[in-house]
């Protein structure tokens, strides 16, 4: 039963469904749950730094339930997106209900869509990577697969990485720089991959081309079936999901920098180059994303066996709470700047 704790991650889609179904003030149930109730629970519940033994790791790697808990997000995410588009375009709703519905579905796209896609994108099997890419489609962020796997994990905690927030950079500034630079960098990586395999731009191996084609096809289908309102809902909820992801990116490496060696190359990625949080609620809801240092230490490591490292910089609060704090830059800087290792501040 302990392995089923990650079912808690489905509490966000459940809250979104209730909001979409009952409408009225219920449409704000998901944002209130994600950014008010969960942060309060994180303050109440204890922090756990416990790591698994080698025997426990072997046992958990054999249990397919952890994989299926990820796969289930595919029908859940697409079902909720479809339900949200239908409710927004085919039923009579007030403007405030539309706003709440967009926020709710957008949060699901960020947590159960992009976040799970991130985990599956690191897997070695084609089927799992396919599911990961499919989960990125409704958020219009399929290029994340290329930039994250071939860019971010190589350049994390350096100025070359679009997804690493600079010291004293606000989350609002980071949204613009990260979104724009990641897209441009994804194209550069794609061109390099094609060149290395001696393929041209119009090759079937050009994933960026296929990503654009699939995303446009998705939006056109929504427009043809559900009209302008359906398209507005699809684009707006995708934007919320994107901003949610970028807010997570912001707090994951804020102010942390890898130093250069005498050869002029950056030191290898260490446990100290990502912010960690061992707050239990955030860990479970986000499929252990908050143990981010170990993820960067070995990206192929599955979420259920990620470790806590004592040398990793620890966040004073969980990721959901930290995202709320990041929305208030002066407060964020006051809390976090003093925690950034002095050797990393430039």
C-alpha cells in the first residue's frame, strides 16, 4: 500500500474535474488546492530525508506499478483537456468560470502533463518516450523534450542554460528569457543532431518539424470541432501549463552556478547544483521532482528511487510553496539569496 502513495498525484486532476463539472466557485478548487492547501499541508507535515536501502531499490525497480502510475496520466490529461474544451465552448458559463477552468486545466497540464513527460522523456524505451512527447502536445511544448534532454542536462547551472535562473532575476523576467531561449536552443540542437547523422532539414528525423506539425494540427482540430472559444481555451490552458513549468525551472536552479576549471571547462554537474526539497507532500504530488539533485546526478534514475544528498542546497519550503513565494520577488530574494552558496554568486 505504501507504493500507492503516488496516487496522491491524481488529486489535482480530480480537483480539476470537480471544478469543470460543478462550475460556479468550484472552478477555483484546483488553484486553491495546489497553491493554498498543499503549501499549508507542507508546513504541517514532517520533512523526510530518508533514502532507500539497496534491497529496497531493487524491489521498487521490479514493481511495474510505478510505471503504470505515470502511464495513467495520458488518458487523464487528454480526458480533462477535452472535457474542459467542451465545457468552455458548448455550455453557457460566466467569464469568471472560464478563467477558473483555464487555470485548473493549465495546472493539470503542468503537473500531470509536462512533469510526467519530463520523467518519461528520460526513459530508454521508445514507447515511454512516445507517451512523454504525447503529454507535451496539449501544452504546445514538445520542443522541451529536445532542449531538456540534450541541452539542459548538459548546461544546467551555467549561463549557457536557458532554464537556469540568474541570481536576483525575478520569475517574471525568467519566464520570457527561458521560454524564448529554450525554443531557439531546441532548434540549434536539432540542427546539430541532423548534421551529425548527415540528415537534411526536411528529413523525417527532424523532430522539431514534426512537433510543429502535430501542435498546429491539434489546434486546428480544436478550432474545427469546438470553434474559436475551444481554441482560446486550448491555447490559454497551455500557456498556464508552460508558465507553471517555467516557475518550477526557476526555483530548481535559482542562483546556482558551476565553476570553471583551469582548462576553461565547467566542472561536472554535482549535487550542489540543484535546489532540493524533502517536504513529503510536494515530493509525492510531483513524482519526486523535488529531489532534483539526484535526478541531475543520474538522469536515467527512476523517480521512485531518487535519493536525498546532504551536500545539496535545501529549500526551506516545498516546491509548491516556493512557487508561490517566487511570485513575490522581494520576498523570494530575502528568503533565498542568503541560501545561495557565496562561491556561486557573480
